C-alpha cells in the first residue's frame, strides 16, 4: 500500500507531499518504496526535490543513485521545457502589424470568402 501511495504522489504531482517524501527517503528501509519516493520527487519537482535528488545521485547504493539520476533528469527536463515555453517576448514591431482597423476587415472581393467584417 505504501508503495502505491508514494507512486500516486508522483503521478498526481502532489507538491504538498514533497516534505513527507523527503522525510520518507531519509528513513525508509524498503528499497522499492524508497525508489518510488525518489521517482515521485522527480515527477513533482521543485527546489527541495532537486537538492535532495542531486545528493542522492552520489549515493554509494548504485540502484538509489541510478533512480535519483533518472528522477533528476526528468525534473530538469520538465523544468527546462517549461522555462523555454514561458521564456519568450513579443517584439514591439509585431504589435504594430495591424496599424488600423482596415487591416482586420475582409470582404468577398479579397478572397471570395466572407470571414468577418467589422462594418
């Protein structure tokens, strides 16, 4: 049950579960639950999760370090994609593309179809 509960936290990206997952990771003895908790942190993301995952990549336990590395890559990939997605600026020149209302008006004489007309 704990295995599935920990996994569900990651699948649902429950940010409220990060502190509990971190606490679980520092004390968990069941390797499967521990690895799922690490995976979940990678799915949820955030600075706390990233910091712990970076530490866990240095674990002497190869299974733990491998799962932590995969989780960290997932976290960084997703955060990087979102950064790129939101990191854009519209140049002022694009805002001037439609200088007057006539640019927005279409008539049947232009293309044979009446899309819309503000008049």
